[in-house]
C-alpha cells in the first residue's frame, strides 16, 4: 500500500482535472472521486449532489484519480483494476461503467501487467486511452519487449485500435530518464488524429520539474517530442488557441521561500503558439503552485502557497491563495485563503473551487468565483470510517441535464 502511495504522489503532481470545453452557459457539472469509499460524487450548478459507486472490490489496492477517466458527455467512467497477488506483475482489467445506472458495460482483460491507467476518452467517446506499464523499473526483462505501451481501446468492442510502445522506432527516446524507467503516458488531449501525452516516470522518486511531452499524429503515425516547457510541472495547454501557461522562476525578481521539495516559482509565463513566452503575473510573497486555464481559456486560475516562515501560526502554514489572471496581465485576487486541499476547474465566467479543510469532520465544499464574488454552491461529507482522504476534483463540464 505504501509503495503505491509513493508512486502516485509523483503522478498526482502532474495530473489536472479533465476539463470538457464549456459552452456559453452558467450550467456545469463536476465529478469528484472519493478514494476511500471508491465513490464518484456528482455536484451540479443547481446545488444537487449525487453519489455513484464503482465496481471496485474492497482491497488494499489504492485506486488513484490517475487510473480513471470520465467520458466527455459525463455518462461513462473507465478505470483499471488489478488482482491482488504477491507479485509485481498481476492480472489487470479495464472496467467501463455507466455512471448513473451503476452498471458495468465492459470488463476487458489486459493480461498480466505491472500497472495500468485509463487516462482519457477520445473526443467522440468511442476510444479510451489506456497506459500500461509492463515491467517494473530496472527489471530483468527480454530486450525485445516493451516496458510500457499506450493503447487506444474501443469502448464498445474492447479491441485495441491503436498502440504505441516504448520499443517502436517512431517513439523518440527522451534523454530525461533512463530507458529502463517505465513511463505512464498521461493523455491530455485525444481526438481522431491527435494524442497529446506526458511521460510520467512510474517509480518511487521525487517529483521532477519537467517530464517529456509528446504529440502522436495518428493520421501519419508519427510521434514528436515537444519543447521542454510543455512538460513542465503544473502547466496547462489550451488546444483551441494553442496556448501554453506555466509557473516559472525569474532569478532577477524577488521570490518567496518554498517549504519542502516544491519548485520555487514567482512568475507565470504565457506562450501563444511559436511566439516567445510573456510574463503575465509575478509575486514576491507567495510561491506559485499551479496554473489552470479557466473561463474557456480566457483567463488563468492560479494557486499559490504562502511564503515559508518558521515562526508562522501552524494553522496558516499551508494557506493557499487563488488569483484570476487575464492574458493581458489583469489580476483578480480572492480576498480569503484556504487552509486545506484546494483544487480549481474551468467554468464559464470564472472558476470552480473544490475545498476541504484539514479536518476529517469537515465536508468538501464547491465554490464558484467570478473575479468578484465567492459563492458556495454545494457540499458533501463522505463516510470516513475507513480512513480520511478528501475527495478530489477530476472532471468539470457543462450540465448534461436535458
């Protein structure tokens, strides 16, 4: 159990909530995942809250948010499960499940593997991108066998339509990590011709500031490695405008002191296509943690952590701040901080905030922030009898109600 938690601490650093593009409406739907009870929690803009169970047998196997994905229409969830055996390579199954009816649509046998993760549905929801780690890091394996693969699996038939393997000649060999280190290919965009994905090392190690990032053009069956900034920790990419945003460190400007292994970042850079990056935000008192495009890519939601101070009140040590930053550098700062798990997602007109205090008796609360007003929309308190881990925001889209 501890080993899997160590592995996924690294993966969670790079994982962002899947955001389906919003239309011009104030209606939205959000899904959170309760890793303790393995429930999907659906919260909507009208304040309604519904809970749906997954077909995931109780075990000591930790099901992470990085192993499941929700379809673009918000109706289906796919995730990987493994059989508990005293071996590093065990049977794995891809489960495809209708959320509302709580019925399993498919159980696809993936064979004996080291690990797997369902990371994205294609834009038309017909295919599911599944990343498989075939062998553990630095293991004794046949030279001609792949250590990892990225598979596009048909959601109806269960057949593999596309496959990319570590041994393929078309796959660039990244110089950032040893070839014997398996990568989990986390897909960030998937349409009928393109898969964008990051190669996140699957091993107990500290979180690197960069991971290799790639584009697989399936129409020509070519794979291209992107420039380094596309694989930067806690960045975001808006496909429609080909715009990249990320935290960075400018040594010429004052900067807050970090606490622990988190990278020091005091500016936000925005890059449109092939243009040179521009600094749109800077801070000297806070450490920028993550950037997320919100309001249909018109603004950037920013999470920052308080400057490290050994004399500060322990209750405020992990205070988080939220800013809305426009592409032209305009800033709207929320006039309160959050002392607990905080995640943000994209909605029209602003951002969605999922917040849980560092208290197992406290509910998870969803807020909206439009740059002026913070509004509480819905809350949910899971059953924490079997342990405490706040639900995590994994998906945001417009409402799918008729």
